């Protein structure tokens, strides 16, 4: 397909980017926000982990110093800390179960809204590109038609300079026939 120079659409030259690939507005909660939210929801679990770590550190320090009595006491403290953490996790899962279900439903609704919003934005963008493409094609068509009209006018002027075009020759031929017939009549 032969296209006049400059008739290729500027939209087809570049690839279609995604407007939403790196858009942070479509992500509600960062990792830090999720961490702090979970910390506020169940503050006893990090407390139990901290007690367990403190007991392990104390047991290690007691073993290095040779104090076996204190080391045993710290190992028992570690067990209590782990038990407390597990109890806090189980109690928290029972206590926050309904909240988690509601949170999941809320997140699903948000996800659906975001997907719909993203889809609608993409459709608006595609419609704008389509309009731009149609306007561009219309402009190319107008320019092509104008160029063709200018070429036709120039060709007609050229033929007029040479002694007439096809129509002029046809009119001259018709005149000659008519005058020839009139001369042949008595």
C-alpha cells in the first residue's frame, strides 16, 4: 500500500504505553503501613517475640559466663515467651477473625473499584487516541484532496496553454462538424 509521505499516523509509530504500570495511586497500603496496622491490631505478638529474644540473649550471656542456674532460668523464660506468643496469636486470630473477614471483603471491593476505574481510564484514553487518529486521518484526507484539486487546476491551466484540453478539442470538433454540415446543405 503506497502512502504519501507523512501519511503514517503518529500514533502507530510509537508503542501504546500503559498509563497505570507505575502509578502508586492504585496501591492503598504500603508494607510499612500494613506492618504498623498489624502491630496495632495485635500488639501482644511482637511483645511475646521480644520477650523470647530477650530470654535467648540472656541465656547465651549466662552460658558464656558459666552461670548455669541463670541460663536454665532464661531458657524457661524463653519457653514462657514462646507460649505467650502462641497464645496471643491464637487469641488474636479468634478475636480478629470477623474483622479480617470484613477487611478481606473491603479489599475485594477496593480491588474491583480499582479495576473498574483502571478500565474506565484506559477506555477514555483509547477513545481520546481514537479521536486523535480520526482527526489526523481527516486532516490527511483534506490535505490530499486539496493537493489533488491544486494538481487538477494546474493541469487544466497547462492544457489551456497548450491549446486546450479534451473538452476544448471536443467542442472544436463539434463545431467543425456542424460547420461542415452547414456548408454541405444547399
